[in-house]
């Protein structure tokens, strides 16, 4: 009998621990103010996808401002009205008549005006509480969801793929008047974000870069300029987060900032034109060593540059650019002195960032997978990866252009040339090809499995692969395998870092590094694999519209055509590899495949 009672008690406790029926909350421009015990004149309860009927209080209708989800309209009362496992649908927001620079139906986060609190500007109990606070955590079986209108019901969000991003039907949250962060995820777990644009309507001031251009941002307690510093904030307690069709851009600091504490999944996410970095993991605390970052169709463009507002140069909408020599930074992903279990990116686009494409050698990542992605025009290294012992590394089907001095000249669609040499306001880039001008820098440690296969790499940079070992003289048991790669080197009279000498393919920074190169096509390079051995070919790859061997200007590699011509020696000379069934463009691979990331057109 005692055992039966204990069993019944256990079942009752388990049932009580389950979440109650989840609530769906709604925000829409034609909704009303929030009703609560503190705000008894509030018009709506937020629990219906309906407009405010025009009279009455506590009606079953949507809120008209997303900030009512954590503020009820009385100063100092800041707490989420929803609970873990609930869904929030944001269709858009209204704006109080007193809101400065209003842009309804886009939703402002922060104060409504730059002069602080008053009777009509009650959205902040303090500077940091102006932000969207960390949403309540969901559970593995019932996530908390924050959705734009296109993500609710029949999914209709325009895919956030590539740059420039067009056909935007996302719900916009824009931070301003000195808000530090638009959306906090610090400590949250099991949260899904979908169909949102997170941005700032700035273009008039900066928090980073020397000199400040157009000016430095003013912050409270005097008066705030209308800017925001960070799009999304995380912490090493943030885990099990999913972002889908999310566009983060235009911040004076970081698109995403902070360590991570567990799995993150990104699908169709674009993080662009943030003045310090795209995603900076270095908040002074270590990432959880078991954290994972799984990414598909992620775009990082123009980080290190302050975005103009309103955007008029849609192809490259920079107002000013700074690098690490001018008080800025410019990494796409950036991490310092931390560890991560895995980092993967497929179908990613990493272009024209003012420093490295990824990730910094100070972050040890146990498993790295980079597939079907493109890397172009980054001022530092396109790749910079570091791994510990017994790790795995796969780089497959990638397109890479190593043209680290490209941003010394004006980019197509940009307002100006952002090189410091021009003397123009806003042009402060000078640290081109930093860190010795490597195209790709990498190190592993003993027992690791390293495969660089079927990539197409085009560059004039002095060194293509700079290879090291995490522990000196410890990599003899971790051969670095290079298979089916198409390498095309150039000399460039337009580049002071080339000096008329062909790029070197391999540089061993540690003598224990073992290189196994087979079935590679190499042309226009130094110290490569032995020609005619192990399937290696040393011949012109004969790509379609291939530029001549000596580049006369920085634009020569723009819009590069990676397709082998019908006469290319790359065709049919690769080694068949398990699991490699398509090329970069998704076309079937024959047996044997072509060398490089792209099969010849048939």
C-alpha cells in the first residue's frame, strides 16, 4: 500500500510539473494599451489577434506596442506578462503621438524620445530595462516562441538568404535613444525567434572607431542620440536557442554579443553592417565547452562598418568603416580565449568584413564543419581556426577568394572608397591583409582528423594555408588532408602585399605538421604538391572568363566565375569521396568528380 501511495504521489507531482496550456499573445498596430492591476484603465489583455473595439477596458484584444509585454504603462513595473512555453506574435506596433522619429508599424525598443522619462515616456525603469528583457525559458517539449507576423500560421517569411536582402516581410524591432541592447537572451533557454528584423535607425553617430564619424553618440543622463549598440545579447547560461529568418543589422557595436551556454541553431540568419563585429562571443566570460553552433544559410557582410540610415546604397550601405588600426574591429564571428564543442556552417556567405571572416585562433573548437559556403573580400583571414587534440575539421565545397586589399578601393554600390588613404570622412581602413596576409590560417593538435576537400580557392595573398599545431611538435599523428582542391594563384600589381610573387600554397609554422595532398589542381602558386604525383595536376584550370595571371586592378576578381570550362583539366580528375554527392550549386557529382567546388556545366 505504501508503494502504491508513493507511486500515485510521484505521478501527481509529475503532472503538476507539466506546463499548463500555453497562451498565445498578440501585438498589432490597431490593438490597445495593456490592462493590469497597476493599469486598470488598460484596454486589452493581449490574448486575442483582434483590434481594440474602441471602448471598454480589459477587452480580449491585442496590445498595440510590444513593450506592453514586459511593461504595463506604469513606471518601474518591468516583468514579462507571458510565461515559459507561451507564444508571442508581433504583427507591428502603434506609436504614441509624443514618440520622436516614429516609424509605425515598426516597433521601437527603448525610450520614445531622447530626454528620458516623463508622463508619456514611461518605457524605461533604467537604461538597461529599456531593452526587451530575457524571455522566460521554455522546456524541451514546449519552447517559448517570439514570432513576426510572417512566422505565425501559414509560414510566409521571405527567406533571409544572401545579401542584399530583398523582399523583406519581417516584423521590425528597432532600438534607439541609447538602448544598450534591443533583445536580451541572457540566461534564457528553449526559445525560438522567427521572422524578425532587429535593427537601429541610426547612421548619425558611433560608439566605436577613431575618429568618431559622423560624430560620437550622446548618452543619458543629458540627452540620448537615437541609436542602439547591440542587437541580441547572450550569456554562458543561454542555451537551446533557435533563430530562423532573422535579420540583424545597423548597430553601433555588435549584431550579437556574448558567450553561449549550450546549443544554438541558426537557419537563414543575416548579421550585417554592425560597426564593431557581427557576432562577438567575447564578453569576458567563457563559453560553455559543450556549446554548439549549428548554422545554415548564415550571411555576414560589412561588419566593421556603420550602416547608413536610411539605406540608399543597398549593395553596400556603409556610412563609415574602421578596422583594428582605427579603434574598430570588423570580424564576422569573433571569439577569444574560450572553448566550444562544435561550429558548423553550410551555405553561408561571409564577405567584405573589415577583419577576419572567422573565428580567431584563441577559441578552441572541437569539431568544425564548413560546407557549401562562400568567403570573399575579408580584410584579414577568410578562415582562422584553432582546435584541440582529437578534434575533427571538414572544409568541403567552399568557394574562397583571397583578395584582402579589395576594400582599399571602392566597392560596387558603395557611397565611397573607405580606405584611409583617401582622406575622406568615414574612410578609416588601412590594416589590409593583417597578420601576415594569410588567406586561411589553421591549427589542430594530436590525434585530430583534418579534411580540406573539393574547395575552389582563388587568391593573390602571400600565403594560402598557414598551418600550425596547438602544441609544439605534437601534430605528427594528425595529418592534414587536402584532396580535390582547385587552387588558382595570381600576382597582382595592384596589391602591395603581393610584390609580383606567386602565392605560397603551404606554410608550416610547426615542423610536426604533416600535409597529405592528393588530386589537387594547382596553378600560379609556389611550394605546392608535387606535380604529376598522387593525382595532383599543375595546369591552368581554364575557368570560364578566367582573368589573366597578373591582376592590374582590385576589381579583377569581382563577380568571379568559378565554373570550369568544357576543356578544364579539373573535369573528371577528382577522387571519389564518400558523402560528397553534389557540388557547391547542388548539382550531382559524377564518378569520378571534378576537382574543386564546381562541376563543369553539361
